[in-house]
C-alpha cells in the first residue's frame, strides 16, 4: 500500500514534466571611395562570392537602352528548342522602327534568317529589328512578347523593372535598376548559348536569300582586340546608348581565378558627343573598375573557428554556466590587399540568439550569428557555434522543466485537479481500511463466543493471530470442528 501511495505522489510530477517536454512550436561591402566614377549608376559584384564591390545608385530606376535586349535574348533562348527555325522578315515588323533612327542590321522584307542568326544580330550588332522579329516569332506580336518580358522579370523577383518594348529605345514607363539587371544577368549567364553569343567579338552571318555572308563587329569594344577600349579579361555582355540612358555597359570579366560583373548606366558626356577614341565613359569606367578590383582585392580569411566572438549564459549545464561562441567555419571575403587585421571586426548580433541557450551543447553546435565589419561597414553575416562541449545537469533539468510547466495555467489547473483526486482517493482508502478492520473484529468476536470463550473487546485480528502459537491454532480448529459435529447430532 505504501509503495502504491508513493507512485501516486510521483504521478503529478511526471505529468508536469511530460507537458513541458512537448515541443512548442552575406551582407556586402561597397568600396565606392576607392575609385571615382562620373557615371550616375555603377554596380560591380563578384560572381564567385556575391560580394558587391561598387554600388552607386544601384536601386535607382532608369532607362536602360539596349541592356533591355539581355532579357529579350534569354527569354527567347528559354522558349525555343530549335534555334535553326527559320523566320521570315515582314515589312510590318520593320515599320515598327520607322523614323526611330535606331541601330539596325539592314534586314529587308522577305529575308529569311534562323532564330540563332537573329540572336547574334540582336546581341552582337544590337540590331533593333532583330528584337521585333523575334518578338513576333515567339509571341505573335510585340505587345504580347513585352507582356512575357514583364512576367519573366517578376518571376526572377525583379522589383523595379518594367518593359514597354523588346529593344530598349527610350519610352515612357520603360525602366529598370542596376540591381534588377544584375539578377537577370546572373540568371542569363547560366545559359551556355547566351555566354557564347555575348562573348563573340565579331559575327559572320551566312548568306541569306537577300544578301551574301556578312560580318558584324560587336558594339562592346572591350572585346575588340586592338581597339582603344580593348580589355582582354572582358568576356561580354551588352552595350546600350540612348539620349535618356546615356552610355551603358553590362559586362563580366575574369582574371586570376576571380570573376566580376559590372553594370554602368547614365555614363555622362551625352550619347551624341561620342568620339572615335576615349569618348565612351561607360567603357572607360568599366575598365578602371576591373583594373582596380583585380589589382587590389583578394579573397582573404576574415573569420576562423579560433576567433572568440562572445560568451553567453547556458542553462541546465554541469560545472559551468557559460559557453564561448566562435565562427562555425572559416569565412573568406574579398578584401583590399593593403587592409590589416585591425580593420576587420566580428560583432555578435544579440537578436540572433535563442531566448535561452540550454545544455547539452557539442562543439560546432550553431548558436546565433555575427556581423563581420570592415572599416565599420558590414562585409557579411556568419554563423556562430559553441567552442566546447557542455554537459547537462539532470537535476537542474527536471527542476527547470517543472517550473516551466507550472508557469502555464492549464498545467496548474490540471495539477490541482489531480491533487484533489489523489486526496479523495486517500480518504476513500482510509475509510475502506477502517471498514475492513471493523468487519474482521466482529467476525473474531462471533467465533470466540461460539467457541465458548469470553467476549473480546478492542482486539484486532492481527493482535489475536500474533499472540497464538501454531499449537493453539490447531487445538482451536479441532474444538470448532467438534462443536459443529455436536450441533449437527442434536438436530
């Protein structure tokens, strides 16, 4: 009985513990001060690390001229399976560019070209009629294709881009940002054919039904060897020039294992003032940006698991109440080579920590995050981890979860109900025990009287049994037996 009662006392604690155990439910660096830019919009990003090197007005909405054709080209490449499909030029398509004085390849009505040829003319020679012809071939008309371009930009999560045409001529409501163009370009560069087309310095188109074989130079002079703007590390992508957008160039370049993308829009001096040498600001400032980054920025360790960042309190732990946090793994970033370690700091992000840090912990368990700062600017965000093993104290754990469980009103009410039920059970057991005792005592008295003994008062069954020897119990048993036989014969 005593063991049963102990189990009943432990039950509320176990229930409370079970309730408590139920589960309840890289920033970037911008080195703008290192290079002076006269262009209004400048954006450079590492295609290896995602680090932004230069960011000048990258979120500013702007006309983007023929950089529009980047979206046109990648959309066509993803929609068409057979690039050798033949398209026939119509006069209606050519008339859409009438009186625009825009860049064209001189295509004529009835001329037959493949989609691949049109894509090369679009991206190498920046032919505006190629954009219109492709739009009609893919979507039936220009307006429908432009709708697809806008849907495509939204699919890529571009927030500030809207197209009105597929070629980029200045038009009200036709705009983008360097940030959005970077998203589109990163996606487009995943396509092998896109990279092949935009990296072509010259393109010789086979003869068509209307002209002999013709060679076209890429409008991106950085690709042209021997030109004033020639820059060997450059691999593409697209130029753009309109009165509203100024000089524009989206490009990417690689050198010594590093690859960067640069977007320049609104290059000054005005598109009408372009000279044969040295007049294109977008070309000049793109080259200047690449030279600086390749000469001055290297991938450098900025955080290692040996760096102690902070110490935090740990609950439920044995022999300690704190744990040291260190970077979860070595982190590298693109840092100017002249920077010393004193310019880099690691700062705990307090709001990244869980509400409570609970033992047990193992080395490497992630606990919160930290910012890595260079000259006060955030380079990246890193994970922090425990630097040592922390064992759990089970008494502290039981007490912690018990307190936590009883902090909830439903648990308190449930425990109270359980306690009242336990008290009621104990009272019932006590009454039952008393009734059983009284019943046994009455039975002993009756038997004693039958056997001819004197009445017993206040003697329990246990007391009677305790005072009698085994020989006495045998004699009493024989006496009761003879007594029963006597009464039977009398009857």
